[in-house]
């Protein structure tokens, strides 16, 4: 899909839509903000069996990179439980983005999340294997279909949602996900309301994340001090809350247990969630609930 110079945008994935021109979005019980937490459970492979694209930050040391591998493992062994305890304290049931190799190698975590009633969504095969336009159409379709087939084999359910490893997509990805049966995608970080995407294969919606509040983006890539990160979320929430007085907004935060589950960081998350959940007019929802409500609201 080559770029096109035209009014608004240079692609066909969705319509350009300035937020002041939209009709008011009403959340359940006239809440102002739909607040959603997505947790990423990602398996870091020692070495991928196939030459997939991956972020350069995954491996910056000679093999075997015990330091990075075991730090990621901390999230699966310790951090996830501390993080979930904090969320439970405020009645927040997260959406858990879980990749295939975590599903297949960590049955305890899968059962734990299912028993808690969390929504599970697709997250590719592993953090090492990122979708990109370096893949052929056949390779990408096989990757997506294989990921979803193995997801269903482990969980017994088909996921409504999807977030690519490292937010990775090609220009074909929304259409391929729609064709496969996915309802919503979390890779697009360009709005404060859900929206319908345009595909040649079926209906799919975007649930936009707040990238600057992603703990990996803020704390690892941009190296914010954790107290500044907590302040960032609070101030961002206040602005979104105030702007939502006439039309509902979403605030979706993406978290990684190996990062925010560290003992010196979780206390700041606790403070943030106390601040947000204590405000009136907040709908604590998972991704599927938000998209289901949005679909009904625009079709009514």
C-alpha cells in the first residue's frame, strides 16, 4: 500500500475524524471515562527458530543473554502476581494479552488468569517474532492463523482482541485480523475513543492505547523516573477526564509485569490506581466490554 498524498492522511485504514466533530459518546451509567488496563504476558525466546524481525532492544548482549532473559522471567514468576494483587484491590479486571509460547509453556499462568475471569487476547507467538512488512502475505496470514489456532487449543475460546508483539503490523494486518475473526486491535495509538477501521475482509475496531503511559515505552525506552511516570499518568488522566465532560473517552494503559511488577515500582502504580478509581464517573472495563458497548452505541 504506497503512501497517498491527500487530505487528512496517506492511507486507507480508517477515516480521518477530528474529535470535536463526532457525536457524543455515552458510556454506561453516563460515566465519563472508560478505564482499561492491558497486561502483556510475553515469552522471550533464547533464540527464535526462524528469522523474524524483532526490536533491537531485546538482545544487546552475547548469547546466552541470561540477564535480559531472566529479568523477563521475573514477570512470569513474581511480578504478575504483585501486579494483579494491586489491580484486584481496586476492582480492576485486566485484559491479558498473552502470546502463544506463554500459553503453551506456562499453564499455571493461563489457569490463574482464566480462574480470575480475565479477558485473554491474542499477542502473536512471542516477543521475538514481530509482524512486519518484511513478511510476505502468505507468511503473515500463516503467522496470524497459527497464533489464533494455538490460542484456542489452550484456552478453549477465540479471542476478541489482538495486540501485536511490539505493536508490530504490516499494511495488511488489520484486514488479515478481520478475516481471521478478530473484533478489535490495540496497535493503533492515535485516539481517545474507539473507532471502526476499514478493511476488505470484514469489520474490526481499534481500541487505542495511550502509548506514553505504556510502562515499557516510558520507563525503559524513555527512561522516565518512576515517580515522574506516576505523575504523568495522573496528569494525563485529569486532562482526559475534564475533556470527557461532553463525550466519553477511553484511557487504556499497557503494562508489563517484568517492569511495573518490580517492588519499587508497584507502589507507584497503587497510588495511581487509587487516584483514578476514586474519581466519580469512571467505568472500569476490559477491552472487549468497551468495544462491545461502542459497537452498539454507533449502530443504534
